[in-house]
C-alpha cells in the first residue's frame, strides 16, 4: 500500500521580524504572512491527497506566541481532519508542563510527541513515525545514536535537530545527529527540522531531509522555500521538495562609482525590480564603491524614489566619497592642512571602527570646506 506524507518545519509563527529598517507595520504583515503560509500548506496537503502531515518543530515561538495565534493554529490543524498531524517540538516550541502543546486541547487528529526520547506513533499497519520532543530550548541529546528500529518495519524518524556535519561555525548543536546514524538506526527516512535551508541528504538516494522554513524569515534566507513530499510504496521511498513561499528576500550590492547624481543611484535600484514580483520581494541594497564627491547622498530621497517597486526596501550606504586624500594633504591650503592632520590621526587608529569614524569626519570636513551640505554617509 502506498502512503504519502507532507512534511514541514520551522514556520516560527509570531516571529518578531526585528530586522533593520523594517517598520512595526511591515513586521506585523510578515507575521500575517506566516499564518497565510500555514493555510497554504494545509491547502497543499489536500491538493496532493496526503495521508499525513508531519511537523518537525519550531511551529511557533514559545516566548512570543499569542493566544490569538494559538487559536488560529488549532483551528487550522483541526480543519484538516481526518488527516493526522504529527508534531515533534523543537527548541523554539519545546514541550513542557507550561507549554501550549501540554495545556491546550488539540483536535483529535493532532498528536504531539512529549518525550525527549524517540517514541512511536503508528501511522498505518506497516508505517511507524518515531519522534522526540525538545523539553527545553537547550536540548542537546543525540536521540538517534543508539536507537534501533524494530526488524522488518517501515520506520520514519521525525526530529528537530542539527546535522553535525553542517553545524554553522560558532553555533551550538541542538539534538545533534549524523546522517549515517539515521541509516544505522534502520529507519527508512528522517524528516527533519531546525535548519532553514532546504536539503535532501544522501549520495545515491536521500536518507533524510530538511524542508527549511516554508516562508523566509530574513535576508539570510534568500531564494525558494519548500515543504517535503514523501511517497512510501513498500520499501521504496521518494522524497521531493515542493516550493510554497510567496515572499522573496533579496540582497543586492550596487557599485555607485559611476554615479554622478542621486538619480543615477535611484535608476540603478529601480532596474532591480521585476513587475511579476514587486508585491512579494523584500530587498536590501548595499551601496558600494567610490562615490563622486559631487553626489549628494540622500538615503531618504533614494528610498522615496524606489519604494513603490518593492514590498519592502532597505538601502544601506557603504560607499566612500572618491576624494584623493594623499593629493589633498599636499595642498598649501586650509583644506590640505586639515586632511594632513586627519590622516596622521588615522595612522594612530587601532581598530577599523575607529578608523571609519575618522574617515567620516574627514569627509564631513571636506564637504563643509567646499560649502556643501553635510549628510550622513
């Protein structure tokens, strides 16, 4: 008998979206987008005629989730009945006595793993989901290493955890495991959560997979976002990534070295727009290069001239005015004396941050000496 599972993770309902330049109203709308994403996933489950939905943690953010959001969540999961929904809590939505998973009355089609050790959920006569719950935000136990599935069973693992071969530098591993430990356990597949980038892991055929976050949560999550569709037919398992996101995040660097006016910069940013995506694209532009000293850098004017083409636009100026400080320092003028002394001061700086502050002071001074307006750079 064939069986079909739709799997997702890391929705992060009620995430703060406290990113630079994002207004409270835009942040609120992004949180609404996460609710829309859940509804879209439930619709996808019906469209694909799945037999079950699995969720590998971080469904909501424990520290921020509101009662309104929880009521919405319970209603959405109840409405998908009789399709079963199986949840393995993660580090942002751990299972403990005061958590919503423990306190609220979930619909009968919803099952939440409560033990920090792998325990079974019988999905069908021949398919068992083995899941474990984080019981705190700092759950570090490897639940897979010594686990072995029953003989002749079709076992699927449901875990929110860190593939130890992919832990980012400087980050701690949550519920760590290695992909070969999933294979050694006897499980046919591992449905995972925690990493927000989608990936199917396995050289010849995938042994486990992260769907990633179904909606991007920041500018470090560019590109498409997915759920996993898992088809089980006897001993054959096929996993595929299905795109579901509506919002797109983009980071772009623009070299302003050839710009002779703010209008040139505005046109460069406007050229980034795609009419098909303007209602769904969140763009962060970094202005780089050596900016002609005549250009009056005005971020407010730039934003005003471009914001209509994107759902959200943030512009950061990292350019440097193209003054030839070495030449100016040789001038027998007040300007030359000023620059010469400031360059000596730069030579005494011990950090890049301190050096940048002095360089900004040089630019402000040169603009003032040239009778130009002083605007933040």
